[in-house]
C-alpha cells in the first residue's frame, strides 16, 4: 500500500499507520499471501489493525473471492 491515511477505507475509523516509521502494529499480523493480494486489490490505502485482524481471522475459513467480498462490502 503506497498511501497510508488517517482513515481506514474499510471501516472509516481513524488510525495511525507506523509503516513509514518502520514500526506498525500490522507488522505482527500473519496474513497469507493470498489475503494480502486480495486486500491490495480491494483497497487503495492501509487498513486499521482491527480490520486487518478481522480479515485475517475470517480469511482462515474463507478461501473464495466471494467470501472475501462479503467481508469487504465489495460486489
């Protein structure tokens, strides 16, 4: 993700992205390569840790694009 704004594009909540500073809470999350690709294709900005955690947990049981879309609100 190239642009990390103060608003999460998934939930609309405010957050602070520390990726540019080399220390972000998201660094500790285990996201599969497939999930990372789906997130990158669906959002133009970083997501908050809460949303990443939700997608990570749900992603463990959702393997289809349709399942991912149900979590992101995409159609």
